[in-house]
């Protein structure tokens, strides 16, 4: 565990302690299970967002992807009566393809990730609203979905399944990011894409791979979210969820400049975000201010990241000039 992750864990303990002191119900079984469920749901796509941010990119289309993928999932299960494993794989596959499209637009056409995914944000939600004629879709009398409904929204050994799935995803992505060549390439591209290219790394493939993973994880999270809400309103489903992912990644130590971050940090950032939302509710702050709180959290995270980056540059500059001893 790095110093940044250790500091974040201590911050979690402090804020959790304050929240529990203000309202002992924070530590109740019902609240902890509900938080674990939400941490699982948001943690999955936050990890995908973190991988993209590590390369120096960003994905603003996640929330709209959920709306489109949710509409597709309900349609496949209810209207086409597709066997649920095939429907789930199809939705994850569509998420993967959308991620691939983002990656190709960024790497082949050299478009800015902000522009590409902002367009995706508008396009995907527009398609979802047009396809459903802006009406809410639900499972209704869809048959043979009890198993997938339990897998997506049930519990195993008293623990919400989304949390268990998130832990599995986090372990797999931690191995990919920290124990594989591809993971090292992600960091290299994020720190200096041009230098990585000159060193022989296929930077286009690495960046595209990050967007593909992000899209696949968004597809998985989208399936879980649909069963969590049991319906999809294309005009509001997943609204601003990309902000949750960005906030969790930034809180977890991912630098928006790229080249920094860890899966553990992103998970801790997701937990911290949920505790902060609990604290907002306990303090009686109107829920309408949740986005303002999130925006403030992201701003503070970016400011802290910038200050740490400048401090690191000063230390490296001093060492190069022989003014500071090596640690």
C-alpha cells in the first residue's frame, strides 16, 4: 500500500468515525449492506474510468451508455425473450464495442477524449430516448430472469452480490494493471505518450485497450444497475454517473494528467464517496446538493493532485541540481 493509499484509508476511518458519532445508525447492518451494494455498483465502472484516466484520457459518456445498454437489455429479455446469459453477454459486448469506438476515434483520428466521449454522452442518450419514445422500460412479466436478477441484485452469505462482483473485478484489474506488461504500458503512456512511442510501445493499441476495458466494465455495471432499479427511464437513467466515476478515481489517487493511480485507490475512493454521501444525508443537507458536494470533492482532489505534482517536480529539480539528498 502506497503512502497515498494509506492516507486515504486513514481519511476513510476518520470520516467514518465522525459519521458514526453524528448518527450511530451509520453502523447499522441495513445501512452498511446498502452502502456495500452501492460501492459494488459504482466501483465496477469507476475502475474502468480509472484505467482510462491513467492513460491521460477521460470518458464522459458512461451515464448515457447505461441508458442505452439498459434499454437494450430490457428489450432483449422482454420483447425478444433472449436467454439471459446471451442477453447479458450481448450488453457487455455492446459496451466493449462502444469503448473500442472511443479508442479508435481518439487514436486513429487524433480527436480529444473529452470531445469524443462528450459526443457519445449526447448520442447514446438520444438513441435510447428515440428507441423507447422517451418512455420508461421495465421487466414486467418477463420470464426466466429470477437467476440473473438474484445474481445482479441478490446476496450471497449475507453480502450483496454487486459488492462480491466488484471485488472479483478489482482483483482481476489489479493483476492486469500492476502485474502485466500491458499495465506498465498504461502508466508509461499516461506519463509521456511520445516517449512511450519512441521506446517501442504501440501507444495506440494501449490507449484503445484502456477504452475497451472501460466499455466492458461499463456494460457489466449497466446490467447490475438495471436490475438494481428494475426499470430504465432513458431520460434520467445513469444521469451524471460519469461524475461519480471520475470523483472516485480522482479521490483514489488517479491524476487527470495521467500516469498515476491504482485499483486499490479507486476502490477506496468509491468507498469514501459513499461515506461522504451518507454524511451529507446525516447532516440534513438537501439531496439536491449532492452534485454540488461531488463537484467540490473533484475540485479539491484536482487541487491536491496539482499541488503534489508541483511539489514532486520541485524535489526532482532540486535533486538534479544536487540541492536535496535522495530519500
